[in-house]
């Protein structure tokens, strides 16, 4: 009996932990190493040519990013294709902007005249493509309950949306610098940019779980929250011109932003994902029930959550608001009406519960780190690591909420509908911390005011 | 445990209140909001500064104690448990496990156990081997650090809370209480502060503010407590060489920098340092942060215009921001006092003229947001130049705040000066528009104001108005009288004065007649006044010039209509200034900071080891059975997740293969 027999996939199951054809996460093979080298060469190029524009910590973050991305790509190989494709597209866009005068040059107005920039690769066009693809993907996933092809299309379109979104953000980063050398900054500085980031992270985590648990039935649920974000994003750019790149306020000019914000949004993204999985759990749980009374809390909660971006988006009860709320109610109502067939397609309760737990655990870990990073940054920028600013306090409330959830689960074995309701309700808390604080409470974190 | 969780919930709710209710405002704000009864009640629980209230700190204290006790009680047990291999499990009891596998193998016990040990090693297990007369028991485990996660996470709560308590106002309050300190509530110079208003230089924990004007030096910071302040001496002084604000092309500030010289009191050593946002100065355990900026006593030269009577003698006022200004006798007002409160050298305003967004069709909408993310938003932002703020308090103690711009700006096609008034900082400014003259000043308007208040001039203007507008000679005196009366009322009290005696049903009609009349008379008055002042007649040679002249009169008319309500007897315009900026620093010594950071490290270690180190235990019991052996294995984990079931399946599979 040798080791080789042990390493052959002993256990055939659609759930493969690495998300690709590997049975187990093995040692990095040559493609992983090649990918690492590509990233390292890119970082090395940036360090040698633009090192003088970066401070010590920014260089450190760049090197850390190389390691981090290689590690993430090894954990889940499809990320490599995404990073390579988006990176090349962004480079193509930068080249188009440069008009052949070397990548360091560029003219922002070429976005109006060059075909590829105008319709595909300029940041706004790419982000709008992302929005459109996410919306289409959601529809496909729902149709996917009756058609396998449509479900496959859903996955395909979601990948497309993520690709477009990542490209858009990368190009946006460059466009900031084209506007003025002192204006450019990493695109995570205001509500518009982080909403794009939020959509991308949520979708990526979803795609990971989709692959890992070999089910497309959750796509419609998770992409619902992404589509809500997209609708908000569109409203925000059409009515408030929020897409325009603004220079940073002095407090944000720090390398801390590069790690604090993304870490936070991994938290927000996975928390939202777990909430939607919780919703699916409850649908599955009530799949065969005939009693309407038991569905009412789910319906109300679902409708409120659907409408939430708009509750936060407008200060008074407007027609749009009512329309959106009505639409949310109809969507949730329809899902509940078709709960029988939907629940038969959903994976088992055990799997849903596991995804929920995993998403919250990942989110919680990142949220903890993000909050700590925020405290460290605050100590530099505002003079106190913690001063009970509304955003900080709400971050603490979110943290305590999920800490309690995990505690109850790990210690008391909390399972079933209660855990699912709690995860779904957690979305209320999370989105208040994310959006509501910016809307209703004034404080130091008022970068993304509506 | 349950106690700690309910305490945490309580903290959660309390912090929630703290975010909804704005903290640390002036008590009067809360009285206004809640009324005196509720204010007094809420004040007992000091919900205006919840996070430093006695009960909040008490709960934190309880949390620390309860979590520590819990930790002390459970940690040794957990560690012992994590270290133990539990090799004294009876072989037979393994049958009680849910995840178990039992099979017979043709291999001899020694060989079987060898293979299994090899498998365990390759999968990162540590194990103990116990042999007795019945057979061999392998007790293996991995991921014991998972238990450390709990310990770390709970220790983190204690450590962070302790650090936080050290940095709260607790120590400060203790000092005030034990050291007989009294916060100062009235204005005084730092040098005059008595010993009871000074904190010791060795104060271990404080958070204070320090304002240093350009070129000045300061070695004391100010700690606010309750409604007063305490002086905190520092072991070093800071001299502000220069405070610098840099701006983006859009007019937004891009950085605040203070170039300072630090003078150590003990050694006399000095060094230079640039303090900016995100780049604090750390020296002798004290951190100095750039927190904001203020006026450090800029010198202002103002030109005053009287707003009452027919006098138009201007007067000069000189003063310093932050102090009272003396109005000269020439101003003719004695019963008001003027405080100069601010100078803003750069004012970036949106001069968009408030255009309503036009409805566009969907395609245009989409097209508008495609392409690059370059903004067109800032093209209406203009730096409209310096402005001065002052407060006028009349003899009744009524005070108003004013803001006047030094330069005119283009609004709705005409050049105007904005003069803002508000009752207090809680309100927005309401602006009056004063038309600018050919020299870009308010002089002509002010002169016209004097003329409007001069009965002789009004009569002349009314006469010329009647001459130009009467249809026949008989109507002329009537019209002249009407115009004179209207001008007189208008000068006294604006449009209100004209309609006050008219029944409300007819007001519209009267105004419809009076307003054009006043406007035309005002145009005449302007001509007369210009002639008197030796100025060239108003240019009305072409339609454009006529339009401009009419707009000027219209703007003046509206300004005059507002003047009777303007709550000051004088108008002060900014003539010249010499800016002195001041940098506001936050100065802090926080002994708990490193403790909190240590707690944060614990927390991260705890959280990650709790979720990502999986603990597993495997027991394998091997008994000889003829030539071969009989194998019984069981697997367990703290957490039975899907992952664990899958891992057990894999183990079972491998186990079967190993034993054949």
C-alpha cells in the first residue's frame, strides 16, 4: 500500500473542495508558479519604474498583494483566468488611452472617440456592462429552475459581469490618474466605488460556493442582492452623477485605505450572501407547507430587504420608492408562491446550512480584521483608535451580531430555521451599517453621503 | 457566560442609542429637543455622553470581570483537554461513536498498525500508542490549537476592554475627584489658570486640544470635561512655523500640514517636524495629531457703511479676528458691539445657478454615464474669494451673525455682493444681493441708499418720474405725490410698509402698481445721485446697456426691500486683511493603546484558529484475530460540519484500503 493509492480520488462526489478538477488541494503545480511569477514580474516592474511614487507601506502592500492573489488563485484556480483576463483588458484600455505614446501617457478624452473605450473598456462602460450582465444573470438563474441551459448561462453571465466589473475598476483607477496625477487613487473611496466592489465580491464568493457545492439553484437568490446593489448603483449614477471620480479628502489619503476597505467588503459581501442562503434555506424548509401564516414573516422580511436600498436611497416616500417596494413584494411573493418546485431544486438543508455557516465564518474573520485595521488607521488619522463614531459603533454591532450567531451555533448547536432567520435579519443590520449610517447619521465616516 | 452575553447585548443597545442621539452637544440642544423634564431624567444617565457614562463603564467593568472569571475557570481545563490524547479510552467504547468503522483485516496487528501510523503521519496527526493484553490502541489528534482559539478570543475581549478603560475618561475623572480639580468654565488666559484647573504633567491618560497660531508657541493643551476645561501641561512646546493648506484644482483641500518646531522642556533640544493628517508626531509617549485649523488672529481692515439715515460717510474699522472691533464715532452708532469672528480666504461655491436637470430619454441617460469616469460636476465650482464673518450684538443682547464677501460674483448675469445673515450657527445664512458698481464695490449702492433716505432727493426723483411717465399735465402732480409717498414708505420699511395699510384683498393690485413706480423712480434717483457725486450718467446707449442698468436697479430694489429687516445699523465690507492661521492639534497620551493592539492580535489569532484550525481525533483499536486482525476506528471532532462528514468518508475509504 503506497501513498499513490491514497492520493487518487478516493471519494467521488460532485463537491470538490478546490472548486476545479483537483480532488484535493495539492501542492502548487507549474501553472500556479507561472501565475505567481507573472504577478511578481508585474509588481517588480511597478516597483522599479514607479517605486518613487510609493511609500514603504504601499510597496509592502503591493508585495503582499502578489502573495495574496497567488494564494487565492491556488485555492481557487478560476480566479487566475479572471485576473489574467481583467488585467489584460485593463492594459488594453490603458494602451488605448495612451494613443501609442507609451503606457505612462494618456488622454482621458479619448474615451469619447475610440470605439473600444467608448463602448467596452472605459471604466463607466465596463461597469455598466457589469450591471447589465448581473441583471441578465439573475434572470437566467431563475429561469434555470426549469432549464439547465439557462442556469449554465447564469453562471456564464455572472463570470462575464465579474470580469467586466473588475476591468472597470482597474481602468477607473487609471482614469483617476489621467485626470490629474494628484487625483488618482484606488477605486474604493466612495459609496459608488464600494458598491461596485460589493457586487463583485458577493458574486465571486457565490461563484466559489456554486462550484464547490455543485449547485446553481442558489444563483437566483444571491444575485438578487447583487441586482439590488446594481439598481442602487444605476440610480446613484443617473440621478446623482456619483460615478465621477473625485479627489480624496486628506483623511483618506493613506495606504490604510487599500486594505481596510476591501477587507470590510469581503465581510459585507459574505454576510449578504449568507443572508440570501438563509432565505433559500427558509424556502426549502417551507417548501411543502400549506400554512400561509408561517410564510408571512418570511414574506415581510424578504420584501423589506428587497426594498432596502431604496428605503435608504430616498428620504421621503416617493413614487419610485413605492414602485420598488411593490416590485420587491411581488418578487418575494412569486418566489414564495413557487416554493414547492424551487425547494425541490435547492440543495439539501444540510448543504445550505453549511454554506451559510462558511460564508459567515469567512465574513466574520475578515470583518474582524477590517475593523482592527480601521482602528489602527483611525489612530493615525483621527488620533484615537476608537471613538464611538456611528460607523464604528455600527461595525461593532454587526460584529457582535455575527459573533453571537457563531457562538450560538458552535456552542449551543443552533441550526435550522432560527439560524436562517437570524442570518437573513443580519442583512438588515449589515446594510444599515453599510448604507444607513451614511444616510441618517453624521460622523467621521461621511465619505459616501447620499 | 449567559451574564456576559447579556452584558454584551446591553452594550450593543446602549451604543445604538449613542449613534442615533448625537453625542457631546451643548446641554441647551438637548433641552430644546426633549424638554426640561426628560432632559433632567436622561441627564441622570448621562446619555449625552453615553460611552463615558458611569453605567457604561460599569458594564464594561463587569464584562471584564465576568469574562476573566470564565476564562480562568475554563482555560486550564481546555488546555489539558487539548493536550490529552485520550489514549485510555476503552476499546469497546469506540462502538458508541457515531462516526466509526469496523472491519476485519488479513494483516497482522503489527503491520496494520504500522500502515495506519504511516497514514496518520502523512495526514498531520500526532498519536499515542497504547498496548495492552487485548490489543493496540492508537489515539491520534490534530488541530488542538482550535481550543486555543477560544482562549485567545475571550482573552482578547478582556484585554481590549481593559485597554479601552485605561483610555476612557475614567482616569481623568478619578483625578478630578481625588485631586480636587475644578474644570474652568469662564474665559481666561492660560497663565491665569489656578492650580485646581491644571492637570499634572505626568497625567498618564488624556486627550486634549491645542490651538497654535502661526509663529506662536504653546506648551499647554486643553482637556474638555463636562462643561469646562482643564489645562494639561506638556513636556514639550510646539512652535508653529507655518500652517499650510494645499488645494486640488477643484478647490477641495488636498492636505493640511503644520510645519512645527518641537522644543523639549527637559533637555532644551529642538527639532523640526511636519505634522499632517495621517502623519502624527510621536514624542515622549505623547502623540500630536493634525486635527483641524482655525484663525489665529488675522488682522482685518474693514470699510464701514452706515445703513440708517441719509448720511453716507464711510468709516474705517480695524480689528483682529477673535476679538471685538471698535466702531469709530464717525459710524454714528453707539449701542452695538461688533465681534470679528472669522476670515475665510478661500470660498469655493457652486455657482450652478440651480439649473433643473432636464428630462432625457433613456438612451441619452445611459450615454451620459458611459465612457470615462471623468466628472463634469466641478465646472460650476468657483473660488469666490475671501469673506469676513462678524457678530453684531445690540443693546438688548440680540445677536446676529454676518458674512460678507470681499469680491462681487456673477449671479444670474449681474455682478453682486452677497451679504449673509443668520441668527446663530444652527441656521444657514440668508443672503441679500447688493449690486456692484463700475468699480466692483458696494459704494454706489450705499450712496443710493443714503439718497433714498434723503427727502429732498426723493422729491427730485419723484418729480422726474412724474415728468417722464404722466400722460398729461394734470396727472403729473398726482403721480409725483404718489411716487414720493411710495418712495418714502419703501425707504422706511420696504414693500411691507406700502401694503400695511391696504386691505389684504387689494395688496396685490397696489403692489402691481407701486413696484414698477418705485423701480422707475429709483432709476431716476440713481441718475440724480450720480450727477450729484460727479459720476458719468448711466450708460443707456444700446439695448444691452439698458438691460444692464435695469437689472442693476432691480437688484438694488430687492436689496432695499430687504434692508429694513437687516439686523445691523452698519455694513462692514472687507477692504484688506493679513491672514494669520492657527493649527488645531489633538494631543493624546493613551496608555491603553498598545494593550488594545495586543488584544486585537489575540482576537485575530483567536478568530482564525477557531474557524480555520479543525480539530480531529481518531482512535484505532487493533486486536489480533487468528492470522489477521480486527480493526475498529472512530473519528470525532468538536464541530460536526459537512466537511467533517466528508473527511470521515475519506478516512473510512482509506482505512478500508489500508487494511487489505
